[in-house]
C-alpha cells in the first residue's frame, strides 16, 4: 500500500473515538512524508481536518494548532479547510495568532434590502420588532430616541434645525448636513443596549439582524465607530451559546479574524472578546459587555497563573486611560522619530510582554463630569458607586475573576469603585474568592478623601452641571469616609499589599479651571506606600516610556506580590 493510500485508509478509519485516533498515523510520521509530493501533503491536510473533529479534546486542539502553524499549504488547500471545517475548528483558527485569512470563507452574499429601504430604516424596523414593554429604562430611553420621527418631520417642526437625540446630546446640525451614518450610529447604540438582554438577542437573530449588521459592517468600512458598535453587539450575542451557529453562518468568524489583526487596540480587543465568547473549547469564562481581555487575546499554551484587573476613573475608558503618555512632537523630536513604538495601551503591550503568565483584563463603564452629556439621564442612580459595584461584580464573576490570584490597578474614581467592590464582595459569601485571592492593589491618584473637583463644578455651574459621580467625590464626604473605614478595617486584616501614586502638578479642566484634582492628602489611604510623582491627574497612569519610573515601579509591585505565581 502506498503512503497516500495508507493515509486515506487511516482517514476512513479515524472516527471520533478519541485516543484511538493516535494509533493509526502519528502527526510526526505525517510530517516526515508530507513534503514528498502533493498527494501525500493533501493526505496530511485531510487527517488534520478529521482530527479537528475528534471527541478527544487534546487531539482536537492539537489538530487546529497544526493547521494554523503549517505555512506550506497551497491556496486550494486553504479553501478546502474553509469549506469543510466545522464551526468549532473555524473559531479555533480565528483565535490562533498570525492566522492566514485564507482559512475563512468570506461572508455569504446578502439578500437585497426589502422595498429598497435605506439602511437606517431597516435598523428602525429591526428596533420596532424588539420588545417595547417591560424594558430596562436605559434600553427604553435609547430605543425611543432611535425611533423618533423622521428627520424631515423634525426639521419642519424646528425650522430646518434638527437636534438628533435631543436632551443635550451633541448632534445639532442643519438638515442638509445630517449624514445617514449619524442616524445609523444612534440606532446601533440602541441595539447595543438591547443586545445586553438575552431574550432580545433571540429576536435580533430571528428578524435577520445578524445579516443586516453584516451588510452595514461591509458598507461602513470607513467608520471605525460604526464597525466597533456592531462587533460589540456580536460579542454580546455570543454570550448565548444557542446563537453561535447563527453567528458563524452569517459570516462573522472571518470578519472577527480579520479585525483581530487590526493595529488599533480598541478594534482588535472588541473582536477578541467576541471570539473568546464563541470559543467554548478553550475558554470557560464569559466576557460581558464592557469586560475586555488585553492578554492573552489568542489561544496559547502559556498557562495563566494570575489576573490583573484595570479599572479606569472619571471620563476614562478601558483603553485610552492606559495609553502611553502623549508625545509632544515639537519638544521631543527623538520620541517623535520612534513614534511607531508608541503604546496605545501599555498593559496590552509592555505588561503582557514582561509578565506573559498573566491574564490582563480592563473594564469599561460610562462616566460623565456633567449630566448634560449623560447617556441615560432617566437613570441617574446607575452612576452611583454602589450601583456600579454590584453591576461590575456580576460581570467580573462571569469572567472568572477570583478564580486566580488577583491584582487590581485603578485610576481616580476607579479606585473608589475597587474599594467598594471589595467591601461588597467581603459581605457576600458567593464573592469570597474575589477577596481571598486579592494579592495587591495599585491606586493612581485615587481621591480617598474627596476632590476639589466637586466644589469647582458647583461653583461653575455654567461649565459643569454636577453629576452623581462628581457629587460623590465631595471633599470629606461622609459616604467616602464610611467607605474608607470599611475598606481599611478588613484590608489590614487581609494584609493586602497596597501601592499608591499621587499627582503633584495641576490639571487643566476646560480653559478656565486649573486645579490639583486629587491633592496629596486625599491620595493618602492609610496603608501601603504613597509615592508623589511630578505629573498631573490625567498622566499619573500614563508612563512616558517603558523604562520610566511609573511603569517600572508598577511592574515591580506586580512581580513582587505575585512572585509565587509568576516567578522571575
């Protein structure tokens, strides 16, 4: 029997019985003859495809890895894999680092739009088809705005001026200047809210929403914001395993695999979250809306020993808060020349490189200095630290926070939120693991005893209408004192390692206000080390470069408190 014939025989004999598959033709033997001629190499491909469907998980994962790592496939062989691999294999390939996109079929052809409706009308029809009663108030708010009267009617009522969104949302323009992209974006923001509700995800899928979103995604290649909102919706829908087949059939795996290669950290991280929620073969955790894994974003043989959790502050975000300090090209020509090394998110680049055994997670939640820009003014209580603590704890529990040793890294109000989450978790037996596995906490300019920002916002009402977040930061606030006392009472008992940084330079708030947002005395927690740094409030968490003191001291703290888990 020839080698190729023997391969075909093996392929036919290999069922999905697990270990027995290893006895026919080991992969090492395949590699020895796979480069001899096209026929034998073809056989290796089919064997790997068969192994990728094995009931034995170890065999299955190794086959996907071997498929992804082989750089000798021909174009038609990539096409063979794309057409014949199963859903689980396609997702595994998409989560493989440096994957060749030829492994994936392009999204299927989309049906023509009904009645030649414009995209924005299709989106509105989809929103109308979703449940409109018994809604969470924020979902209801977004939906009602997206389903407002047509732009023509509003323009007629307001003398040609259309303020899209109303209630102070900054979309006021003349009718002739309102792009359909703006309308689409607002409808998509409403769909993001609906996609957080499992039963609504079922409706979105049943009404052809996955195909409509695919169409918009392909048409709006020039709008990163629209594409990001769409992928956010897919990531939310992927939390429900019942919808995985529909998501794959609609062509989203190939799209997500491509976006994973984006040099923009926000785009790639949204795609990474969606694929992680789809990958039930290697990911046991689920990542709810606003929870992003910065590392590892691909399948890896590197064991994860501990978790690092980043929590931003007022007006912050999961990515931009943790970027490298912005370069002033006029003053630093040398830095400007090395701009390609600039880190959009130093936890994802620098920390992941220095500590590869860590899972690095960053969370995002909405914060606003002023209620004029609040995204859901009907639900002001949602912006309180207490509400956010409960909401984030539920999300972090789903993401497996507490299952490993944990270090928290926080900026500004994010540090108050970290303290509140730990206090709340200490009172809930179901959250015990989060407290017991906490090894250390880093606070970047956290106003443990309040901030002048609250007083300034009250005195300058024409600039800032104080929101719940700012009011909670009032200097010597009784609520802040109670939170600090509660936290210290058990933090000392748990012997948490704590490192605090404090700003020493003032920050410009708009064009008229200049202040120390968190003065040294407010950044003083009462335990751990406190280090003053000559930066302002915004830059206290943005190191100038990798060898800067801020980053190196942060890195040393993490390595010291996790020395037992991650070694040198």
